[in-house]
């Protein structure tokens, strides 16, 4: 082999697909930031892979994708085979290729990441699966034999969709219930379209329905249908209800006008942008609707440094805010959000203030918010989770002037009453307890759970992994 073939990474630098110019983003372009590779570009980037004997990229991935193998198939122009291999480990590869924090997972663990630039794994995963779908490829279920078993999946988010995918591959009919009018959960309503075009989710719905998955949307379990009915009608139930309970931080003044919780802000804005604003519809469980204030020309402060905070600041850019500040109580190295998302936000004009802890939101009920009072911090001893605590520095208070404040401190699950009544146990912070017998099985033998409702708010790919693996446990319980 030539030096070019063996050591392609020395001749070809790491490259990402072209991005929408920043001037268009700040002018309100909600299209996906990153474009798509062409075949030659994707193959060149895939050819940079060293094909490590012990691929750290695969081990770091929560679903343990066979990354070197599908990179090789792409180089050989065997795209549909590469897509099929992607789907053996990941039921939602085209989505994870877009929204995973690859810089913290597969690409962050790539051997080339130290000095040469990691292989652009996420962009290639997106290319493989988008291209395969465009060519007409669909998962092959020709060898699947129906078992006559039926499972109700509560929640059409990533955990529920992954579970449904794996159930039908085992010959089990999956019926997915969700209170929202579209599938995807936070994939559809919480993640802005500049990260995940909603047409991608619509296509995934078509793929799943083609596999035999049935969706019953706009249906609230516990209100429109009872858990008892589901347990009577189905052989098992999977709960993937996510983590929607807002962490407010208990700040004085958070009840003032124009103080917005991050998730309802993102959900309602997502509905408006997609032309699916549901005002006036009589669908249960839509208490998360809010009236969005006009951000045009406003001063916006976002509190919190996770990926949700980045979604909020970057949405505010596209909504025309004049000045956007993200305040986070630790330093940049300790931010939980993706470094790539932080870089994109900076490029779009967002100002970051690190080591700032909010004390109170100031203003009055008549005029609304006037600012956020913060105090500077330094990093202290590790907390219970091993992270260094933020220690306030006396005498360093200041006011961040603001017209709108968005609180993005995180989310946690909330145990539904109908699960509690069925004898399903939960922790004090609302996480469903699983695993007494089979993995992902609750205290009720017919009820399984996975994703954020079990782990707390986490990554999309982690929810996918748990939904996938929960389906294996369900199949084991039903088919032995």
C-alpha cells in the first residue's frame, strides 16, 4: 500500500461539512447548521480512520457502534450495507449523527484526536444513513416471524422509539402512545431545528411504520387511557416518559413576567417554527404551553451551561435578541455542554460569563424583569458527584441587565400517579427503579422502563441504548 492509503490522516486534515454562514444564522435561518458531505468528502474523511485494534471510539459510544467497520464499508461504496450495520447497534443513527456530543464521546476518544484531529464520525454517520434512505434502503425484516405478542410503549421519545424498533425486530407488535401530536418527544419539540431538522424525525416515523410500529398520538396515559387498560390489552408495557420536570433553582424573582423555563421556551418555539403551533387544540397534557415574548432587540440572559442552555442562547440569536449572555457558575472546562455547541454559540455572538452564580432575578410585576443579580465564584472542593463546587466570593456581586431571563438548570423525571398506583417504585427524586429481576423491569413484572425517566436527564444516545436494551429484556420475558 502507498503512504497515502495507509496514512491518509497525514495528508487529509479533519474537515466538517460546510456550515450556514453566521450572518444568515443571526438573520433567523433555522436550517441545520451543518450541511452534508458529498460521497468523495465522506470517503476521504472515513479513510482517515486508523482502524485501531481496540477502537476507543466504539467503546466510548453508549450504543457501542461498529464505527471502524462502517467507515470501511463507506470507503468501499457499500453504503446500504454500512447503514444496515449502523442499525444493528443504533435504532436512530441518522438522529444521533446530528445531535450526539461526539466531541465528548466517539470523536473525543478517537486516537487521532490528540494532534491530528478526530475522524468526523458523526457527520459520516449522518451521511451514510441519509444517503441509504435516499437510495430507498429500509431495514430488512423479511426473516422476522410474528410471535403474537403485543407491547404498549408509553412515550415516543428516543427511548420509546428505540424500544419499538427492537420489539418489531423480535416479532413483537409495538404500539407507541404519546401525549404530543408528533413523535420524537424532545427530539421534535425540545431540540431546535438548526441541530435536527424535523423532516428527519418525520422520515424516521415512516421507517418505523413501514416496519410495523403503530403510533397513537395525542393520547395521555392516565387521562385518555388508563394503565390498567394497557396492562389488560398488552403482554407488557414499556415506560419511556423522559424527564420534563423543570429545575428552577428557587431564585427570588423567578415568578416575574418574562422569566421563562428553558424547556417550555424551546417546545413552544419549536412548534411555532415548524408551523405546528397547537393553540386552541383540545389535547390533554399540554400545560407546558407558554406565550413567548418577542425577543427582537431584547437583552437575554440564560442561566445554565448545559446543552439545553446552548439551545436557548442559539435560539435567542435567531429570534433577533440584541444581546445574549450565558451565565454559568463554574469555569468553561467544567461546563456540561458540548464544546462544539459553545464554540458555535460564541461565533453567533453569545457572550459567556463563567464563575457567576445567580442570586436573584430583579424587576417588578408591572414592568417585568430588569436583570439578574450574580456573584463571582471560585472552584472549591468536589461535591457528592465528584465535581468541584462553586464557592461564592464575598463582595463580588453585580447586576446583569436583562429584559428576558431563561432558566436552564436542568430537568428531572416525575413519577406519574398511575405508575405509583401500579406498585412501581421510584427514588425520592422521581427516577423509576428498575432491575430487581430482568434488566429494566420494574417492581411490576409486566412493566419495564428506560431512558431519562430512569436515569434522569441524559443524552439522546443513552436513552436510545436503554430503550434498545429494555426491548431485549421484554422479549426475553415474553418469548422464553
